[in-house]
C-alpha cells in the first residue's frame, strides 16, 4: 500500500494532514468524506459525477500534476458559488503519487 500526505483545510479553517492511499482508486472527494472533513450530506452529493459542485475545493500549491478539467467540470464550476481561479471539483482529482504534499481548502457550502 502506498500513501501520499495531503493537507486539507476544512470549512472551519482547520488544517488536517492526512494519508491518502494511491492503490484504492479513490478520488479527493472520497478522501474528504472518509476522513469526515465536511458535514455528512454536504460534499459529494452527486456521488462524484461532476454534477453538483458540492465538492469544490481550492488548490493552494501548484507544483502538482493534476488532470485537465473536463468539459463537465468546467460547466459545473461555471454554475457554482465561490469559484476562484484555483477551484477544482475534488471528485475529479484521482489520488495518485503525484499528489504528495498537495494542499487544498474546501470551498464554502453554497447554502
């Protein structure tokens, strides 16, 4: 099993350094949910299909290789609240060894 360290800042501003497995085919949204870093039912509402933007997060460091935004992700971010230049949908970021040291902040809830 190979893990990467990722820093996730929750919606209250608390930083959590977590171990994310690279060998379980998970994405960043699933990691946030598994560590319960957002209230139940407030993140990943669509199940990771890039259809709700509830898992929006801000990339805080940029030396990591991330997948390009898909058309669906771009469209969802165009309709989301609190979008910044560094916004991504965490459901669209697979956990890979390239994410070692990644720092993100979970975007505010739209409610």
